[in-house]
């Protein structure tokens, strides 16, 4: 079976004040269906840039991105938006909820985008929020939610359409340890349901929950470690759900 | 420290170039509107004063039976300047088979006081006639036409050489008979019997305020005459007659000026509100690095002053360029050849409106910041879910979701949205008023005297156009501000799967829905405004005609067209930003 996500010699150059800055310098990456991959590396190594390119949020300077057998790096903005609706869920470090919509409305948004009726979208959004433990906050504005609650809403929004792959950029980077543990539990649940996860983090304890850890350095893949087998016995990190 | 604060203010403006440019553009439009309104109003309200000045008007105009009496009046003490005594004859003028009484005034090159000011055609010469403009227009006589002048004793076939105005002659047909000028030679051919001539003498006085006592003194100095043979008209009575004529024009121009100023104020208020929400974050950051609220207030005061002054100067220039063109129709209603120069004092008035609103916006932000912690101030400028659940439910239920999304955003910025809707409603109401005025004028028989000069409609539509342009500019600027504030949100929406065209349709659709609501309000508002105007202008509202339904229906349709045109480009530009860049946007 073809990998769900593939990057071939992916490169990205930025221009800052007339000077060229190399973000990525030729990254090859393959993610199989159902896999949970963590990308690590120091600040400025290109983690977020790679994630943006893989989600079609940015365009590479060179190289190719393939999603579910379709090359996406040359697609139009409209085609990419349509693709993301069904195949990609994205979770940001700073949550990025739409501030003028309630928690439930934020989660409904992707469902409405794929043509679901309002009533059905609302019901599914409530169920998702309930599953994530924040059903009682469905009518709250993002600004009225804690960081952990906002990230759970963001996760619900990313999972709403059951996308083939969920990409997350430092999803616990802005959360306290309790909220971070809760969010990681939700990611594991998603993986257990067969969803593919690609997560950027600089936190080794977060990366240790993944099947595979890819380390970037200076815009290149510096290291790749399979954790799945190692984690069978004993686990690297025992995550506990909050009481 | 002061230099540092000034530097900080200018650095702030430089770092937000688009916002700075928009601020200057909108404030300049508002200042330009104010200058324009003041110029147009002054030409509409005070044309008699300028006509009087240009014509070297008479402080006292005497109508007497003989030339000797006219000369005697010119020699009375207190007279500083007098024209040559002018003969006058009451005659009949036949044009296109229609007879009309006309007062023929003999005019020659020695006329120095109460000089007729040409408005069209050529100067007076033997054998020809120059008609007073309102007289020519009411009868539909054009330059080059031929008229037959007769007095019962003689007649002349004379070509119409042109038209002219004088401050002493009220508008025809409200005041009959009409006035025309011929040379003394021509007058002698129309009325060979010189004993039937009457005479007029126009004099200027050392003390114009003493015109009334001078007229009484002159009447007493003349030999006893039959009632009606001697008539002395002071400059005050000439002005009262003219102002009575222009009352309808004055009311309408004043009302339009007020509406223009209202829209200008709304525009600046929208701008100040948008800046205030932007400033909260900056205030929080400045507090965080140790600035006191007083110092922060100074930074924003300097910024507002610089922007306001730049806008006022730019707006004044804009108004000064446009005013002569736009005010010309108004000036034409009474004045001969207007020379409209922008009044430098108007820049002060423009500053008085623009600067306080900008200052108020900035100082309100700073005042609020003193109540907030630095962190709260940083967060204070952000929008949140609209408070009204009912409005949200209506929006969600009634509109397709991209439009509902845009409407939710509009509801979240309620104050700005209300001001924008008010500007659209006022503009629509003014257009309804103009259409109704047009309909009323159209419904009157051509021969019926009208309170409204023909040019008034042109002036009204010109002011409509100015108002439309300003509202459309405001709309573009508001949408640009809104989409700029939401670029990050658009990045999020695109990341979730919303297409650029859905974002555009949300922005355009929501503003169109708002404009539709405003234009529906505009129709009854405009009808009410027109009836009030009509009543104030002197007539009862019984014969006021409201614009036909198809004409009123064009208001919402036209509004939609203008809104779609004004909002599409800014919305489209916002979606052109790459998603990753939009997500990083601050």
C-alpha cells in the first residue's frame, strides 16, 4: 500500500531582508498509514516549516509532497483547501481557534465544509466535545477557555471529519503538564482508532509516545529512530490521565 | 524623553504603514468632505453677497419719474459713487407667439453701480437685448433667439444677445415683470415718447448701514409725487428678496451639508474605533517595558496629531481642488461668474472635526489601559464571540454558512458595523431625497413658478455623488481594515479547509446583507427627510411627490452593486496571502 504521506527532497528557502535563509535543505520522509511519527529538533531546524509544507499551508522551493498518492505541492489554494477538509487535520501550538465562533461552532466548521447539515454538524460537534471532556463549555468563546480546553477544542476540530492524517505543531508547547498529558492521551486514542499522526515537538517525553522519531538539524534529517518495538516492554514513559 | 516619545510615535506609524495610510486616507476623505461641504454651502448660502460685491451693488436704488430727480438723488450727501441715471420702460415682449410683460432698462457704458453681470452670450449693443437669466430660463428663450419688443407707440425686433444677473432683481417668475437690458438708442425705438420713460439711479453710500435713513431723506427731498411714482429700494430689501428666493436652495444645501458632515464624522469614528482596538495591544506592550500611562498617552497623542494634520492638509487640498467644480452649480443659481477660492479657515474647521475624534479614540484606549494590567491590555483589542445569542441564532439560521461566518464577524464588531450601516443608510436616504425632489419638479407644469432653481437638482445630484464616493471609500477602507485584522483567522480557516472564494463570498455576502438592511431603512428615512425638507423650504407637503416605487427599489439594488464592487477586491487581496504567512501574521 502506498504511504499516506511522502516528501521527496523537500527544500524551502526564505528571504529575510534580502538575505536567503535555508529552512529545509532536501528532506526525504515517508509516513505509513496508522503510524504515529514525532519530529524533533532544536529551534529553527525547520520542524514547523516541514509540517506547513506537508499540510500544503506553504509552498516548497524545491521537492515534492505526496498525500495519499496525489502530488499536492503544485495544487492551487482552492484545491489544497478542499483536500485538507477531508484528508488533513491540523493542530497548532497556539490553538488558532476562530475567536468570533464558540467552541462548538469551531468544531462544526469542518463538518459544514464537507456539506453536512447544520443540525447534524452540531450534534457531531457536541459528541466530539463530550468525548474530549469539554461538552459543558460548548457555548464558550475561545477567549473564555483555558489553554488546555482550547487545545482540546482545536483537536476536536482537527478530528471532526476523521481525516486520514492529523498534523500537530507543538500541540503541548503552550500547555501545563496536566493539560499536555491529557492532550497526548487524546492523540494516542486517535492513533488507536487507526488515524495517522505526525507531530512536531521539542519535548522528548512527548516524542517518546510516538512509533518513530525523526530528528531534524539545520534543515536536514539528522536521525530516525523506531520506538514502537522498544516501547512494548517496558514503556519509555507512563502517561497518566488527569484525575 | 520627549524626543524618544516622538520617535516612538513615528516608529509606530512606520511599522504599520497600511494602517497609517488608511488612517490618513479616511481622515483626509473626512476633512475633504468638510472643506467641500463648507465651500458648497458658502456658495449656496451667500451668493447674493458675492453677486452684490461683483456687481458693485447699489446701497440704494431709486426709481423716479424724471431724469432730473434721478440726478438729484445721486448728488445727495452721503453718496460716494453713483451710476448714470438709467431710463426704464414697461413693454411687451413677444417670443414664439407668447406675450410677456418686461421692464426694459437702458444700459450704457457709464453704468458703474448695480452693473449687470453677464452669464451667457455677448455684451449689449444697439439693436439687441440681454435678458435677466431667470427670466430667459423661465420663458425658455436662448441666446440668438429673436424677440419683438413693443410699447404701443413703437416696436423693435431684437436678437437676444445673452443673459445677465443683478443683485437688485429677484428671480422670475416669483417677481414680475421680468427684467431686460437694451441700449438707450434701442429703448427710444421701443418707446419714442420719452415722457413715458421712468428713471432709476443706483448709488453707493459712505455708510451702508444708513441706507434706510438715506432713502427716507431722499424721498423727502423729492417733489410730491403720485403714490407709486417714487420707489426707493435699500440693499437690505434687495437682499431680503433674494434670500426669500433662495430659501429652498438654502434649506436643501444646508441639510446636505449636515448630512455630509454626519457621514464624515461617522467615517472618522469608524477609523478611531479601529485604531483603538489596534492600540490596546501596543499599549499593553509599552506598559510591559515600563512606560507610564501618561507617556503612552503622549505617544498616541503625537501619533494622532501627526496623522490628523497630514489628513487635514491633504483633505483641504482635495476639497480646494474639487470645490470650485462642485460648487459651480450652486453658485450659478444666483451668481454671475463665480470665482470660488478655498477658504484657508476651512482647514482649521476640518482639523477641529478630525483631530478631536482621533485624539478621543487614542485617549480612550490609554484611559482603558490604566485600568488593565499589561497582559489584559494586550488581549483587550481582540474580538470575541458576539454577545447577542438571538442575533447569532438568526444569522446562523438565515444565511449560508460562509455568509453567516462573515455576519458573525460583523456582529463581533458591533460598534463599527452600526456606524458603517448608518453611513450607508444616510447615503441611501439622501439619494431617496434627491429622487423625490426630481419627481416633484417633474410633476410641476412648466409655467408654474417654482421655489427651486433648475440648477438645484444638478447640485443635489453632485452632492449625492460626493456622498456615494465617500461612503464607497469608507466601505473599502473598513473592509481593508477588517480583513487586515482577520488575516490570521483567514489562515486558520484555509488550514481547516475553507477555500479562498468561500472567504471572499463570506466577506462580500455579509457586507451586502448589512447594506441591504441599511438600504431598506434608507428608503423610509429618505422619504421622511424629504418631507421635512419640503416643509421647511416653505411649501406644505401636500404637493410633494415621492419618487416612484421603481425608483425607490433601485436603492437596495444600487447599494448591493456598490457594496459588491467596494468589498470584492480587499477581500480577494486578503486571501492571496499564503496560508503559512497568514498564520504568522501579527
